[in-house]
């Protein structure tokens, strides 16, 4: 951080006076700037456009299992429709990042798992993302990082609870 950067006033009273709509507009712009700046230097499969974010989510899901993961389970776990997961998995298989095979327990079932290449790509992605976050948040004090993390946790918990409520109310309306 150079001297001119250190003179910028972040947060403060001005941000606390923003109406919720202005806050939403500002946070949207800031999040976009942050993501664009962080991704611009990344060289992983996602940043290079080789895989999409939904494909990354599917790969992470199947890599998180010790043995094969049922396609239905992937769809359910990620809140996606089975045909969507099939299309995403087709691309991952074509790239050699995942494989599919018939279940021995249920001949109608199809299982998926990450290949060693897929696991390596995920490890590289997570290591690179971790380094970029450490660079981004390194200039903050431990207290600022703690405050930021506490707020993110609170917002994430609220968003997840709202999602669950909507899902449950949708099930009750059927």
C-alpha cells in the first residue's frame, strides 16, 4: 500500500448513513471490483474459462466423497436439476476431471467421482484462492479481519435461513 492509498478513508460515518438501497448498490460495485481484481491474476481453470462456476461446484461436490457419488445426490446436494448436473458432468468427464460409472448396488444408478487430475486442479484452485485472499486481507488488522469475518458469517447464516424457509414454504405449497 503506498502513501496515497493510506490516506483514503474507508468506512466511517459516511457508510453508516447509507440507506439500504444505496448500501446494496455500493456493496454490489465493491464486490464486483474485488472479484475482478482478484481473478485477473489467477491462472486456474475457472479464471481461464476452461470450466464454469457450476462445473467447479459439481467437481468440488464429487471430490468431497471418498467413493462414487450418485448423480441424484449431486443434484439434490447442489440444488440443481438432474439434467443440469448431467450436462455439467459431461463437460467435466470430457476434460478428464471426473468420471462416471454404473453403480454395482443399483444397475440403474450412475456414480461420479473426481479423477486424480480433477483433484489436482481443485487443490491448485484452492491454494491459489487462499493466496489471493491472504494478499487482499493481509493489510487489515487482526481485529478488522475478525469483524469482517463475523459480519460475513452473520449475513451467510441469514441468507441460508431465508433459502431454507423459501424451500420449506415451496414444499408446503405443492
